C-alpha cells in the first residue's frame, strides 16, 4: 500500500507490496507553519497505523532533524512526534530519515530544481557559501528502502542519504559544466551545514560504485534534467 502522491510515494508504484505500507504523505515544506497541515498528516498517519496493524509500516521522515537552524521549528517537532507515533503504534516499522531527494518532477522550489532552472534561465542565485546539502537520487532511496525491508532491518530509525554533502558552489560548478552555462551568483558568507551518519546504507553506494561525488551528481542530472 502506498500513501501519498509526491516524489517519494511515486517511486514505489511498480514495487508496491501487500504486506507493506509506504507512508510518504503529509508535510514536506520545512518552513510550514499552518497547524492544520500538521494535523492532517497526524490524523492520516494514525488512521493507517490503526487499520494496518500486521503490515510493515515504512515512514519517510527527514534529515532536517539534524539541522541546528531548524531546532525547535514546528516542522522538526512535528516530524519527531510522528516518528514516536510510529514507534508506539506499529508492530513492525522502519523510519527512514531522508536527505534532499532529487528525481523526476517534484516541487519547483526544491533545491536542485531551483538551481537547475536558475542556471538555465540565467537568473541570479544567492549563494550561501557556508551551506552544504546532502543530495540523493530518488531511485537510490527506493532501492535502499527495498533492500532494508528484504534484509529485515525493522523497528529502527535509519538515515538514507548520500556519502557526502555538497556545497552550493560545488553543485553550481557541476551544473555549469553540464549545461555549458555560467551561473550568475551573489555570494553571502552564511548558511548551515550538518553531517548525516549513514552506517546502515553506505555499503549500497560502495557496492554500486557511486562513491565519486561529481560523477554521482552528473548521473542525477543525466537522469532527470
């Protein structure tokens, strides 16, 4: 069963399983402040947890939980509350904290969509030189999730992210090469960075020879842009 219709939910359309609930619905905007949006996700989550007690429950959370600039935000507090709800009500579960997913479509305001469109349209990009982001191919999220289920890695929280973060400058340099365009930038000495520990999934990237940062991002661009 798939709950949701966004980027991550759509990954599992051809890999749906009768004994699994892929819950990828609810608040995705880390700047959300509307309490009704959080309540909608909570009610939906409670309903599916109650109606599917024997199924493996996969809840897609966020690595934004590790971002110190979002400490105490409504979004982070909500996601932590939803994780606890899954832990309390599901008999078999897997909570996956996902970094910045990049895939086909999605919100135009997502980081990669914004940067790609800005470079292609030669718009000025405000670059926070101290900021880094962890980008992961959406297809790798799907493959890692299915592998973890098959391995029986249940009743735990696992970070699903790439091996390393990318600085905004690194991303733009690769975009410039890929599109043969010069990015128009305004530099600001600001921004946040945080590390994501991925001991449970790093072997996936090694096994599939996805350890070179630049090649990994070029692979993403070739697939989706």
